[in-house]
C-alpha cells in the first residue's frame, strides 16, 4: 500500500516537472525555426517548417502529444538534428552513469573510514583536521577543483589525459584513466558531505546506552564501531547519497564540459545552445526519472538497514 | 553562555570585508583597468607591477579578479535578497498556518527537488540573454524553495513554543505574534543561511560563467576567468590560479561564517566541544587487600566540565561477597550510576579515576584496556535501566545474545545459538528460538529487560551490576524482573550490585545498603539495620518520603526539602546540611567522616546522628507497594 502510494506520488511529480519544463522552454525567447532556417528565410518557408514540426499546434496539445509518445518510450525527434532524441540520450547515458557511479564509489569508499576516524576521536586534533579539510573541499567549486586537478595530474605530471573519453568497450584501462580525474572531481564534494554526516550521526550513536552496554560486555572498540554503531548511523548518509545521485545527473554538466566527456550533461548544454528544445526536454525527463527512481530505491534500502522502518 | 567564535570566523569575515571593499572601490585602486590590453607583457608571471601577473592579452590579472568580484558578489547579494524576499513570507506563512500550507509546501518541495535546477538556469539564461539581471533573477528564484523550507522549519519550532502558544491563548492578533515573537527568532537561522546561500549563488554564477552563460566579455567574471585561464594552463598557470584561489577563499569564507552562525542556535552540537583540560590526577593509594569477591577502596571519579570540576564519585569504599546483594540508594545525581561505571571502567575520556577496585584480589584499576575487556562479560555482568535503549535497534536479538558467547567463550555459531536459546529460556522467555530472530522493537519492555539480563548472565559473571533494572518498566513487570534477578543470584552463586532509588525494592531484595549523597557514601550497613535504625538524617528523610501500606488514610507524605546539591565546586562541610533540620555550625565547617556504629560494616557520616527510631520510621517500607515508592525520588530523571 505504502509502496503504491509512493509510486503514484512520484508519478505525479514526474508529470508536473515535465509539464513545467515543457511550458518554460517554450515560453522562453528564441525559436527553433529561426535557428534552422536562419534570419533571412521567408515567412512562407517558416510557416511551412512550423507546420512540419507541429509547432503551429497549441502548447497544451503539443505537450500531451509529447507525453503520449513518452509513455510508449518515444522521446520525439529533434527539430535540429532530425534524430530521435531517445537514441541520442541512450548513447550518452552510459558515460554519465559511469562517471556518477565512479564518483560515488570514491566518495563513499573514503567517507566511511574518514567519518569513522573523526567520530572516534571527536574533538581531538585528527577530527579537527578532517573537519577543516572537508569544509575546504565543500567550498571548492567543481570547476575550480577540476582545473587544479588537471593542472597537477594532466599538465604537470602527465599521468592521465586532461580531456577525452574512451568507452569501456574499446579499452578498459584507457576507460579508467579517462574517468578517474572527472570522478575524483565530482566525488570530492560528496566525500566531504558524507564524511561530515556520518561523523555527526556516529557521535550521537556512540553515546547510546547500547554502545555503553556493548563495552560493558567486553567487546573491542573496533567491533563496537563497525558492527554496532555504523549501521544505526547510516540512515542520514543513505538519504544524502540518494538525493545526490538524483541531483548529480544534472550536476555533471560542468564536469563533462570541463573534461570533454560525451555524456548527457554535455548533450543538454549543446542542445541549449542550439535551441534544440526536445533534446533538452528529453534530458530533463531523464534527470527527473533518475531522481524519482533513486528516491524510491532509497526507501527500500532504508528498510534493509533499519528493521524498525519495515513495520511502517 | 557566550561562545568564542575562533580565529577562522574572524579571518573569514575579514576576507569577505576585503573582497567587498575591493569590489566597491575597484575604480579607485591603482592598477590598470580590467580591459586594458598590453598593460604588461602577455602571460608574464607575478611581478611588482602586476602582483598576479598578466593574461594572454597582457591584461592585469589582479584587476580582472577584483572586477570579477563585482559580478560574483553583486549576483550573490541580489539573488539572496530576492530568494529571501519571496521565500521568507511564504515560509513564515507555511510554518504558522500549518494545515493548508503544509501539503502545498510538501508538493512544491517534491517538484523542486526533482527539477534539474542548473539545467534550467542554463536554459533560461541562454534563451533570455546572458546578462547580470537575468542571471540574478534566475538564481534568486531557484533559491526560493530552499528559503521556504528553512524559514518554515524555523517558524515551526517557534510556533509551538510556550510563549507563542501563550500569546495565542491570550488572543493576541496573529500579525502581532508574527512580528513580535516569530520574526526575531527566525532572524538568526535566516542570517546564517544568507551566508551559506551567498556561497551557493557565487558557485552557481561561477558555473554559468564558466560555461559562458553569465555577464558577457569584456566584463570579467570569476568563472569566465577560470575558463579563459585553462587554455593557458601549460604556459601561464597563474592566470587560472588567481581567480580560482579568490573564488575558493570567498566561498570558504561565506560557508564558514554561515556555519558558525548556525552552530550558535544548534544545541545538538554544543555538547561536542572538546574539554581540553583533564581533571587533576588523583593520588595513588594502597589498601590491604581482603579475601572477598569484590572490594572497592576509596574510589573517586572527577570530571572537568565547562562550569568546573565535578566530583561525581568521591571516595567510595565497600566490599561484597559471593551470594549477597548490595543495594546502592540515593536521589538522581547522587553518583549511583557513575559509581557503577567507575567500577567497570566505562567512563568518558575526560574523566579521571582514583582508588582501587579488587576483583578476587586482582586490582582492576591496573588492568590494560584489553585485560579489562576479558573481565567485562565473563566476570562482571551489567544490566541498565532502560531496556528500550539497551538493545541495538538494528541487530536481531540472536546476534546480540550470541555475540559475547562467541567473543569470550569462542563458541561456534551453532553452539552459541543453542546456548542463547537456553539462556532466554532460563530468564523466562517463551519460545526462545523464535525470539532470537526478532528485532528489539518487536518485544515488550519486560521482554527486552529479560533479554538484557540474559545477555549479562551469558558468560557466567561473578558479579552482576544492575543499574535501576526495573525503573523503566511497568509496575506489574517490575516484581517479576526482580524475582528473576534474585533467583539467578541463588542459582549461579553470584554477587549482585543493585542500584535503585526505590526503597521498597531495596528493603525486600538487598542484604546490605549503601546510601549515597553528592558522590559520597553517607550511610551503610546491613539492610535490616539501616531501615530499622537510620542514623543519617538523609536516610531518615528518604525513608519518610516513601509511602507505606501501614500509613493511615490521608497520611501526608513528607518530602525532602530543597534539591540535590550542584556537584560543581561543592562547598566545604556536609553536603546535606542545607536540607537538614539538624544542621549547625559544625556541619558548615567540617564534612563528617564515616563513623563506625557498633561494627565495621555499619557506618554513617553525620555529626548529629539520629539515636532512635523516629515516629513510624522504624518499619521498613512495605515491599508490596512498589508503585508509589517513586515518590522517594524528588529529582526527576
């Protein structure tokens, strides 16, 4: 019942988001017809193209038309490239997904030990140093961090390429070298957020009675930390990971531009510059669906981590 | 209490001030204008004339960074004000007029979070024109949902507070309440978020500029400068580094100031400040080691708190033999629980412990952490007050009961499971095999306390410490649990240390009693003797405060006047004197030692001991009336 309720709510969110974006994109100045034909085209040619593309229909009709297509998996055909938007997105999606997953693996892989170490020594030198470091990471815009990393690793030391992308299918090794720098750039900020969240929650958990009692049973600090304290402290972290995964699909725009990766973000930016509404709209759908799906998954993960939630 | 903000906060404020000032006075500063080409040789490094060097066209980088600050800070301030202007009234309304607005806000939040904000900022700016006004409006509007959420949250916490409810009850007009009570209280979180919002907007504007979608050339922006600079990275890295560092420092400063302002109002983190100073070390003492199971000699535990030194346990001594129950009684804050934790060595890191604890002649205070762990569980078992918080909520009962068995007794998983089922059965849990698979929240309070007792008993301890084991339970369950403890003591020939403020429990189950007040033992002896003939006025008062079945109808319970003393910097003399009817000058000057009364085990600390049973106090409180005995504890937990 709860699951169904949530699914319906998420579906409503999807419809509202796509409608808003559709309207907004169409209300903005700029015209795909001008973009295609140029400023010197005759009024007649423009009208004909308008009709061809279906742009003479009212906005609502166009939206419903597009939504109906979407329900059958059809994202529409780009006005500009005359290519199906769906296949274009499908081609770009693996790049963005790989980047996202790699960034989360790096962020979580480091955030858990860092957060645990800081919580164990709360208030002491190591904790303060880690807190300061994560604060600094949080305050570094991705493009600044990306530029610095390129400067150090690609320009000065030349251990990885500065830009470019090699698909996994071509060569795994090259693929990894091309994803490592963007993934670190994207993951650094997340690392800081995750480590801070985990630290705060762990400190609270470590003050619980059941932790003191675990000590009273003669269990080692290591065992108490990893087996007793970590899981009850993970709820906020999981929420954050979920929200981030959803939000980051749009946030890879900068990274993909900076590192020249052919991902969804890059496609959206290029489409914005070329007034390719339907492709932008397709990107929006992809991002919103991603957000919604991730959120739904997070709810399921909650129940796995905290048995108290299963009751609800 | 005013908290120090630290050097970082002031440095951050200083940097923000400096950047603001430089941006405002850019035209007056003595450097070439941002667009003057060939102000110096192109791509030259830092020099006296051009502190940050020059870019590819020979333009002064310092000048370009300072002029870039105008755009960043201008957009930042404008967008934050716009977001606040729209978001704050909506947020206050939503928080104050809860019902209708709540649903709307939730829905809007859902949509706003699923909305790809950056993509929209890009689209709007690209289509509507990349200029200062459009960037400012877009970033301002995109910030509105966060502002609404924040202000609504802050309003909600205050709208439910007593002073606002009181004003509402008094019929004060809503508008007046909003302006007088709510707006001033929401101001601090709003100010904090304004700084954090500045950081967010500066980064967002930078991102747009980096993609070429902010204020257009020739006006410099930080994001644009970084984008330009990265093409020169190999030959002139300073061109990209200068705006990067300026941007980093600015964002860091805004975040830092916002974070510090937030922590002013956040009570959750206020307890985490490190106490740098440890309590002064306590002198080592030597005692004759007696042939008993547990001997505690002159145990002391001191803490340094922000307010001063707290002597939570102050020179407690006792001995305990196998098969006997020792009760420790006293009001909340008398040091009972702290005494238990001191014996077990489960103290927070900032405390200092003195004295000795001998377990069958071995000094536990000389044990290393690892040695202590081998004693905790197998020789010393522990049960805490609240079974709701004593079990880990995310692990099954089975995992938790089996763990000490596997760690200390090296049982296999299968053996441990069988043993755990036996243990649960022995503490009266029906269908133990099924319960092993359950989670704590699926059991009742009484069941949970049985589980924690089973866990404490699992490694066959010699001494069981039970810290108010029944206080959090239903009256009907209390007696069952105490019977269980008693029966286990008999069966396993253990000693039990029972902490309680419930005198009827103590009278019925304890062999010996220790009465604690302000961290010290004020009376001790065999339970029957102490109850029949209390010597210390505090013990007497405790007994009189406990109701008895033999009391006549409408009998008035006596309460102990005053409150337990503040343990920070206790004055000299007897700690109880302020609440004592018999106190005189001597009590003021000198703390009474523990006088011996007849024999070594019977002692009291008082200059004016009660000599005979006062009216009606001779009878021990009836153990049949466990429910009303709570009155003995005047301080709430």
